[in-house]
C-alpha cells in the first residue's frame, strides 16, 4: 500500500513539474511575443477577445477555431517594427478538420461582417485607423484567405492562397471587394473574364504576367483599377 502511495505521489510530482514548466514556457512566450495579452494592461484587447468568444461562437464554431485577436503595434507587440510593419488589429481563425467545403467563403464573409462593428466598438476611437485583418488559416498548410477591412469596412482587401478557392466564388461572395491579391497558379479559374462582377475593383495583383488583351479587358470593367504584375511571384523565380 505504501509503495502504491509513493508511486502515486511520484507521478503527481512529475505531472506538477511538467505543468509548471509549460506555464513557464507560456509566460516566456507571452512576454517576448505578446501572444496572449495582459488583461490588466490591455483591457481593450481582453474585451475584444471576450466579445468574439461569447457573442459570435455560433457563427464560426462549426468550421473554425478562434485562435485569438490582438492589437499589433509598438505598444502591444514587442516584435513590431514600425519601419517594416503597419499597425493592425489581427483576428485569427483556423479551419477545423474536414470543414473545407463550398460554403466556406460564405462563412468567412459572415464572420468578418458580423465581427467588424463589434471589434470597433470594443476598441474605440483610439484604434479606429487600424485596419482589421482577419486571417483564415489551414493549420500547418498555411493561409487560406486574408480579409482586410479599412475605413469602417468601406475598403475590403482579400489575399488568397489555396487551390480550394475559385475566382468565380470570390466574385460571387465578395462583390464589394476593392483589392484582390493572390497567386493565380494556386486557384481555380478558366479565364480572366471570371473577374467580371466586382462593384468597384481598385487594385489587382495576380502574381502572373498578363497579356495586353487581358489588361485591356480588366480596365474595360474597372477603369480606375491598378494592375500589379508579378510583385510577389518574382521572388519565387
């Protein structure tokens, strides 16, 4: 009986030691990278995360895991570099296993449209100029789509990276989109004509070389659109 008790105590001690180490690691990560935030120091961040967790779980929980939201600037993020980075409000979601289907873009649109006004309300006027950047991740496989809202969501930017997405679906679900960026070699599309349907496209960066005919077609749809060619693709060659 005594031996069994000693074994139980030994196992309990090991578990307690492991938990203590894990907590220490989390504290170190938090101090250096600001992943979790400080409720007392940054109550606005805590309020934002609480609102997303408690008020909108029914919108995202079927397909996504909420990985937290934070203010990205020199005060809140020790890793922030003002010469390289822009100040942003970052909101992270990770798709659940087996949840990738034809309705995922509609769900993304529903999430950002529902959360944007609540986040602005939680953070107040001090952060009104910070873009809201919604990251929708594919776990270890990287980013699926990024939605950036600026000017009270009067300007919407989307950056895509995933063969699961099609141009037709982006146009159908996000007709209000103003700026579109992504690698056309990693997305489903048949012709450049599929870009027709946006209300006011102002910037297009597809990381490919466009023919003069393709550029003329795009400008015939969106006369004020800035066409950026191969800005990111050149880095891969």
